């Protein structure tokens, strides 16, 4: 089913984590990654428990959780795995490779529970090796998403920078894909032209209610993003701030999956 739904992307993408994501998305009929920008362990766990059947990935910001403990976080991660949800820590690493490798460990020990992390390439390509080495230090593997575009107003990721990130990332093992601007379908189309078929594009800035949000965030429609070339849609407030998060997650899943089949 995954091969039929994803078509050329399935045959072109080679890394294990992209394949796992595509298989999960096909099984659940959802291209949704839930952005759990929530500040307590209980809120994260309860939300994931309720919408887990309708999401393919869970995006976390561990450093905003006010009551974080090793035990509580393990419960969240174990729950995600039982629900067949990939775990993505949106840490946005940006330092040199050696320091990024160290940042994967420490008190939070991201390397031990995250399947995916995000990175800027501003410090150079060695950051990718540093992050991969962090997983290797504990006998695990992971996938890296490089920030090629952003959806916030006034960001400094210029077209030339985007092009450089893609040129490096396309050739690097461990890079599963790129973060694109989900609020603007034309940006996604231009990014897909640069990326080709062999890497994924995951997009924040997605909401069924399009337009401007708070703090400079902008939103695009999920269907438009998928038809423009996005492979995973990152949705936060559109789900957890809705009157009924379960129904909202179901609707985002439906719209995203139908758009993939139409694509």
C-alpha cells in the first residue's frame, strides 16, 4: 500500500526513517506530524494518547517542558512507540559537529530516545556527522532534517542559503530531508525542484484556517502543501487548541491523505 500511495517518492527515497514514516503514513492514512508544543509531561502524554492513531510522527520541544523527568519522558516515548509514531526532537542544532555530538547527550540525552532531529547547516556539513555520531555512541541510528526554509515572517533563510543547504544535504547520508515553508505553496514547489525526488520535504506553518498566526507565524492549507510537494505536514495549534483535538486530528489526516493520493 505504501508503494502505491507514494509512487516515485517511495522508490527514490533510500533512508530507513523516511521509509518508516511512509509506511506508517500509509497504514494510518495520515501525513500529519503533531507538534506537541506543550509545557507539561501530562499534557504531552494525554494528547498523544488521544490522537496517536491519526498521526505518523510526534514533534517535541523537550526544553519547554517545565516538569521534565527521565521517568515521565520515558513514558511519553514508550507511548509513542506503542502507537507507531516516530519521535522527532525539534532541537534545531546549529553548532560545530563536536559540540552537537555532545548536545545529543547530557542530562536530556536526546540520542537515547529521538528518532529524528532538526539542524541548521549554518556551521557547515560537519554538524551532520556529529549528530549521527551521537546516536552511534548509544548504538542507535537516526535521521536528520535540515532547515532549508522557514515559515516565520522576516526569517533570514534566503534563496541562496536554501540552495546551498539542499546541495549539501542531497549528498549526505543521514539527511532524510528538508524543512520547507508550508505557509507558501510556491516556496514548497521551488524547494521540490531543488531537492528532486530522493529526499523528503516536511513543512510547518500548516493550518486548515490559513493566514497569520501569533508571533509572526504564517499558515498555509494542508492540501496545497501536499500538492506542491510536501511529504509531511507539521500541525500544532490546529489540533491541540481546537475544541475537539481528536476530530481535528482526524480531519487533518483525511485532508492530507486525500491530497497525497491526488498528487
